[in-house]
């Protein structure tokens, strides 16, 4: 069984952390992953930086620009991760935009992921139908889970379809926004979280976008299986460096 | 071979809608409704009326006698430069603002590079009394001050794009982010034949009035609807899409798309996407785009702010791949002198974008009997500063 699905069976609310590979420094990737695991994070999203990240707000965009300036590329990232499974056991997901993967070659990219021990991919601008028609068999061949997103605007019919074709979890975008733009959740979000929970989907939901602290993590996971923190962590790294990652995580889950 | 969009939103292998799930409902709503709305008699009546009374259409198809004498061929200029606001851009914004109204949208956003599309959007928003926000790269705001002032006078809010390279592609990113943040009440008026399906098709249809008129006007001038050549410049490609549209399946009409070579195709400072680009995904569309080995989108360069987009519309990528259109690259220097030549021979100051198309006459020999239609997409008022500096006038 894929590490993601094993993790989803654990009887607890899951915390996932996103970071941009190559930020703040080009060679921070492995130490950030190891520190996050040691701090008790349940799974990790490794951001492959892109010049034009449409779904991201200013924090993640700025970290991506910096990472690219630092020299991060798909090739460099794969090299950094080649021995990661010697030390890290929790699920690892690569989150990135479609163009850099397309240039690397989708089959080649998936093959590399499988060799390294990556468990899944999140590609916000790869549409569902293109994935189904062109890439699904490749992902499956290499044992990779493709994670789909839903938003408060996603129709019921489409949610049910996404649930049907999802293996692993559904990435539930908390509100109509790009990453990093929320400071608190209100009744609108709570209603939306409950509405989705009441659908009793087969795929667990992990909430992302707008989760920044213990309070928003608790709100997001009231119904959902877990939540993902991205921009708030990237901002923390920017301000505090990589030395005190444990402190950031403790504030969320203790 | 079809050159029109297929049911799935593709031109051959190019096009599609590579958008995040957050944009799916917005784009789907547009996809489900745009053709229906455009076919409604009430829409057509209002659209045609505004094109005539407000934009000033039909624009003349002018026989350029002295230019023709110089190049020993028959040259007609399609005078899109005479449109209200100074370029073809308004054909599309008039169409899209009416679509937005039919969809019940109360707020409009747009991206702009040189500011022409921003001005055309701000204009129609003022006309309809709709809130308008235009995203523009911080660097473009500094170098296109008159157009920023125009947009403000027209009541639009101009928001600087501070991310990435702070030019057109980043303004487009910011507009897309705004749309993600405001999915219900907002319509995004894209200014070129780029972006996710149905935008390239919708914008091409609104611009197709250009070739529709050329056909009728040429019939009067030459007693035939089809010229031997149609020439247009391509940044994203909206004026070329409009000028080519009704000739796409007339294979005897040669289509020439003119790209900006900047300081030279291989100088590192160029916007010649068809030569330098590779297949990839930009702003929701699979097309040819300028990028690094690693798939990072690179910043193009041209003296013309309307041509420095790192991609081309998927229709044009398809025309390039299938060789339906011939692509020619023109440097800054070639375009500038062709622009000045038109001033001197015909008394018309062209936009620097259109001057790129004019420079083709120095690159390619036409027969004396050839009928060549060149789409003069915009006027040069906005470029005076660049002309003045370049020629030290």
C-alpha cells in the first residue's frame, strides 16, 4: 500500500507542511524534510518552484523566485532527494506546476519520483480530463497518487466524480483564494467543511489554503482528516531560517 | 485540416484549458455560454451597433498608392488604427463586456502590457458603468505613463503587478489570481487570443470582423474577396487572428505572421516565439512559448511593448506547426525604419507593433500583380516617446 494511504488510516488528525525546494537556501531541502519528520509532521509537500505559479499568493511566489535564483531545477531537486528514503519514512508529495514536469518528460518525471520514493503529486494546473486521458496510466505504472483539488465552487457532481477517481485524499481548498491569503475561518468556511463532510466521500479530505496556526488547523480539521500549512511555514523559514522548525510545528500540534 | 477550434478546445495539438480547479467553474460557465450568447439576436444587434456608432466601423481598407509604387506591388492597409482608442483591441472588449453583462457580472478585470488593452477595457467599462480593475506590470506602468493616465481618467483602478519580472506575463498572473479570489461576480477580459479555452476562440471571433470587412471591401476595390497575402504582426496574436480568420480555409490566400525579433533572434533579447519557443503551458493554454531547459518561462524583449509576450496564441502555434502561415521575424531596427517610412510615404504614424508587419516589404519580394492586405493594427500616438528617442527627433 502507498505510504499516503497507510498514513490516512492512522486514527488522528494529520498535519502536512509545504515548503518550496531551494528556499531559503538551495541545499536546505533534505534538512527541512528531516526536521519536519522529527517534529511530528505527518506528511510533506515538496514544492517544485515555477516562474509563474498561478494559484499561489505573494509568499510562495516570492519563495519560488528566490529558489530559482538560487539555482533550483527539477534535476537538482531529484539529485538532492536521491537518498531521502534512507532517513525519512513519512509520505512525500511533490507539488508543482505542469510546465516544468512536461519539459522533463512526464514519464521520465514519474520514473524519477518512483526511484526516489515519492508517493504522490499535486499539479494544480493539470486538468482532470487531460490527466485521465493522457497520464493516468503512467502515474499508476509508477505507483504515484495524483491528488485532485476541490473548492467551495466545485459542483456536487464534480466532487463526486473527483471522489470516484481519487486514490488517497482530496485536497480541499478552504476558500476562493490563492495560497496564503486567509487569517481566520468564519462561518462560510465552517458550513463548507461540514457540507463536504456530510457527503461521506470515500476519499478523506485534507484542507489547504489559509491554515496558518493552531486555531485555523483545529477549525480546518474539525470535520476533515487533516490540513496543510504552506505560506505560513514558508514565511516562518524566511524570518527564522531552518534551525527552529520544531518550534513552528509544536505551536500547531501541541 | 481544420484551423478552427475543436469541441475540446484545441487547435490541432495546441490549446485546451490548463487551469487550476479554482478557475474551473468560471471558465466552464464561459465555455457553456459564450457561443449561445454571441448568437442571440439582441446581443448581435447591440454589438454591431456599438461597432458602428461607437468604435467607428467599418474601418477603411485603404489602397496605399505610394507604398505600393515603392515596393512594386498592390498594398492595402486595413485601418484598425482608426478605431476608437487607437487600435483593434476595442473590437474584443466591446464583445466581452456584453458577454459579461449577459452573464450577470458586476466587475471586470483585465491585464495589460503596453496599456492598449487596458485602455480599451477601461473604455467599455466606463461605457457600461461597470467596475474595472486593470493589472499592469510595475515596469510597464513606468514606461507607459500616458496609457496609465488614460485608464485612470476612464475610472479604472490600475494595480501594479509586483511579482516575477513585473511585465505583461506577471500582470496576467495577477489578473488570474484576482479571478481565483473573486470567482462569482467578476469577468476576466483577456486581451489576446491566449489563455484557456474558450478565450482564444472567443477573442478570435470578436476580432474576425476585421477579415469580414476586408472581404467586402476588397470586392469593391478589386472585384474579388481574396487577396494573395494577408500580413499581420503577432504578440499574443489577436489582430492577426482577426485578419486571418475568414481566410483560414482559403488556402490560396497566403498568411504572413510577423513576430518581433528584438535585437536579433539569437541575441538573447528577442520575442520571436515561433523560432525560440518550445511546446509548453502558459496562462492555461498549451502552445509554443519561450522557456528555459527546465521549463521556466523566460522574459521576452521587443522595442514594442505589445509584442513582448513569451507565448503565442494556440491558433498561431497551430498555423505555424501546420505551415498554414509563414512566420517572419523583424528586428527593432527594421520595424522602426518601416514605421518612419509609412509616415513619410502615406502620412500615417503606425504603432510600432504594426510597423513590424510593414517591415516585411523589405524582407520579401511580392509580384507586381499581387494584392497584399496588411493589417495596420494600431496608431503610433502611444509610441511617440519611443520614436522620438529612437530617431532623436
